[in-house]
């Protein structure tokens, strides 16, 4: 397996479990509409689709609805008020990052989440100071599935896209990585629902846990996985 120079991560559903706060905000929006809460698992798989996906799933309202933009702004306000109180790194992800540092592999974050919501979350978790680069959804002209954010992150890390792997949990992640010329790994622990077909995505590995990701990276580098 080809050695890696860098690893790039999606944020929501790959590096950090933000579903508790995102789903809570969606149910608070339902409450404002006079509706009861939906089960967590019914909405969890929509988190990777952001505000649009959650509003569509929670309220059965679509972007062409004349009230949709108002609902989107209400949702973002409710989400912002939660201040990421329940969001945390997925179990095992900190060990992945420690291994990357140990193996001298640069890493960064490429997310479609706007800076206003991504930066406070990363600061709260101490990831802003650890990451070699952070590219948010409004930092550039384009966002995923366009390749520009991944190409930009590779430039920031001074690596070629071909020596980088992108780890994500949504189809657009792998549309972007393929177009950028980067490798792709599917985080099956993320926000994947019954509508998704992750085995059809343009990736070279489909991993169930962060521990499997560490082992896969170790294999690429010819390193002994510390937990083996």
C-alpha cells in the first residue's frame, strides 16, 4: 500500500459526533411548529446532510418551500444556542490523531460546516490548535463535492493530493476526493442511513471503527499498530 503524507478528515460524523446537538436542535424546531420529538436514530443519518437534510427529515419541508429559508435560519439559531454541549470526538479518534503525530503524518480538517459553527466546536475540543489546517464550508469559493477544499488543504499541508487520504461519511466526500486526486476511506461509524450506498462510493477502504482506521494507516506506513 502506498505511504501517506497526510490525512484529511470530515468533521461531522467522522471526527466529531455532533448528532446529539444537531438532532436536539431539529426536535426543538419541531416543538416550535407544535410537533412532538422524533426518535434520535430516525434523524441521526441526516446529520451529514446538514441543516437542509435535517429540516427535510424533521418537518417534511423541502428547499422549494417558501418558508424553508426561515426554518433554516431558525434551526441554525437553535443549534448555535446549544453551544456544542453534547458534541465530542468519536471514541478512538483521539488515538488516531495521536498515532498520526507519532508517525509524523500531517493531518487536517475539511468540512462543509460554516466557520461560525465549526470554529467554536474545534476550539472547545482543542482541535483547532492540533490540526495542520482547517478548511470550513465558507472559506473558499467552492465546497465539497467540489475538489477545491481538498486541494487547498493539501497545499496548506505542503503535500500532493495523491499522497493524501480523505476520511468521510458522505458520498460528496468521495466525489471531492476523487476529483482532487486524493485517496478515500469511508467512516462507516458516521452518519450513514438506509438511502446511502457507501460501497458504491469512490473509496479504497470501508472501515467500521476508528481503531480500524489506525490499523489501516499503520499498514500504509509499514508501522506496527500500537494496539496490536
